[in-house]
């Protein structure tokens, strides 16, 4: 079984500058649940890696986070998908932990627990911190525009201006990433060609 690692907010569900603090605030992005179901049918293992600093800030508890994730898992299941594991960092940016993205600790923990390498494994996120975490952990970074879109990019474009990031494919959302992955288009040459068209 192949592996795909997904960020949560801005990838699976709509993000909020005020944090997702309750199950009712968790709202899926159109097409994301169906994309997870398609990945599952294609024999992909799906793992979530998400920063949740709202816990450290006292905005919600781990128990509330568990209820938010129960809602997410129920919605995914109703669409015929499954999520194999959820990893989260509860720390704030100033806590100095190694698991908060852009640090690679959470991704390295996933690799250790699954007894696998992350070489060639897509880590799909919506922020530069996700990309840096992927690169530091040896995974393949992928950027979606369905979340923060802090780099002002367009679908099909690749990040080439930041030498630390290298050449990163950019997709509109999880559905279009899934299309490219399942159709064998997730490589430098074909995505670069999409940009020219």
C-alpha cells in the first residue's frame, strides 16, 4: 500500500485565522472527501499531519480536537474513504518543539511508526511551513491553493523562486492533486507542461 500524507486545515477542510475550535466549525472543502475516498480505492494509506497550536493557546482542548476529528472521520467514511492515522502538534510557535511544522518531527514520527521511508511520499499542504517540513523529512512537497495561498500562485505552476524549496508542484485543491497522482502526472515534466498549456 502506498502512502499519502495530508495537512488538515486548508487541505481537507476550510481553514480559519481564528482556528477550528469546535466540530461545528469543521467544514470540508468541496471534493476533498471524495478525493480521499478515491485515494483509498487506489490502495493508498492516508495519514494526517496537522499543527494545532490552539491547544497550547487554550482555545480548545485535546478532547475537543478528538471530537473535531471524529466529525472528520465520519464525513470521510460516509464518502467511502478512510484515514489511517492522525498526527498533530499541540504546541505554539514559541514552544521550541521539533514536531511543529516547518520542523520535520511529525513527519519523521509517521515514518518511524509506519516503518517506512518518506522518499517519494507526497506531503500535501497549503503553506510554506508544510513544504519545508516535507523537504526536511525527505518527502515530496505538494502545495494546494485551497488554503492560505500565501505565495500568490496559480494551479499548474511550480515553485522555483525559493531555492530552499526547489521545484514544488502546485494544485488548486485535493481533488486536482488526486487526479494528477492517480493519472501518473505527479512529476516535474508533466506538471511543467500543464503550466505551458
